[in-house]
């Protein structure tokens, strides 16, 4: 190290200039260097979220996630390992891939096997939500909504349809669906004794309800110089009107939906 000292003594101006450059450019480089508190680990992950209202965590894991994991191991390439979490009405599968995987091909394979997997799940299972992220993706914000005047269904509606769309505009942010609360759905409460008295079953009511709520394109009609939009009464406009739908003709009389049950705005 003595040679460095000799060079500094022989060329003092050179080292003075170097010290001044370090003094000037050092703080500038430190200020301009971007800081990444969430570095990219480079392990691609695909998240798959299944939902089925009312299903317990044990049934979610046994009836849905376990079979789905078997599908993944045979049809998706470069899978490193799979993690699953079961909750009430919700099942989340995290698929970790090898670092050199083609994530576009992997996502396509996961999407394809998901459409096939739901055929083996309980009837009524909806296609899952599939989201791409990496192992370095971590939650940075968690919002909780509550109200003393609104119901759980209304609070969930506000958080899902008003708060969430505004957060999706943040660059680089991925906003999942709201969790908790009560999802709005049209419920048909059937009276078993009334159906038995009229010789009907729940399948008869279901088939009648489906056949009378269809989306049929109508088009328009031109009468004279005015063109009118044609509207059919192929679907009810309100939930209360669904109670007046005919179900079946029994003994010469028509049985309506309100005779064997009640349609309500529920969850």
C-alpha cells in the first residue's frame, strides 16, 4: 500500500481533483439512485381463487382444491411447488414456477386446466379468478369497511363497486375482490308442503324459472317514418314480478311461483 502513498505525494493535484469529484458526484449519485424496498425475487407465481358461497374450509379443500392440485401436477409445466389456503366460501391456490418459466405459456395452461377442473367440482362452481404476480409481491394496503346504518350486503356493494375501481387506477397495483360481507343474489324460498300438494318438485320450479328468463335479441321495426325498438316480455323487470311467473298447469289450473314459494332479494 506504500506505493499508493508515493503516487499521491508525487501527484497531489490529481488526487485533489479526484477527491473533489467524489465529493461532488457522490451525493448526486446517492440521491438519484432508485431505492427498491420490494426487490424482484424472480420467482413467478400464479394465483387462482375459487369461490363457492357457504362451503366450509374442509369441504373447500377436499372437494375443490385437492382435485385441482392433481390437475396442475399433470398438465402444467415447470411447477416448483403449490400452496393452497381454504377459507369459508373461498379457496386460494398459489402456483410457484421455476425462474426460467415462460409465464405466458404457464398462465395459458393454468387457465385451460381451470376450465376443465371446475367440471369435477360441485355444481354451480364459477370459473376462478387468475392473477399473475411474483414472490416479491406483497400487500401494501389493507382497507376495512364498516357501517352503523348499512347492511353487510350494502357495505360490500360500496367497497366492491365504488372503492375498488378507484384503487385499480394506481400504476402497478393489483386489487383483489373484496372479502367478507354478503354477496347479493336472488333467492327462491320453496314450500315443500305446497309443492307436494300440487305434485311439483324443486326441479320443476327451477326449469320453469330458467325457461321464462331468457335473453332474446329483438331488433327493431320501422312503421312509417319512425323506427321503433322492439321489446319482449321474455324476462321480468323486478324481483317482485318473478313471484307471478307460471310454473305448471295442474288439474286445469295454473300454478304460479308465489303458490309454492317466494322470490326475494337476498344473499
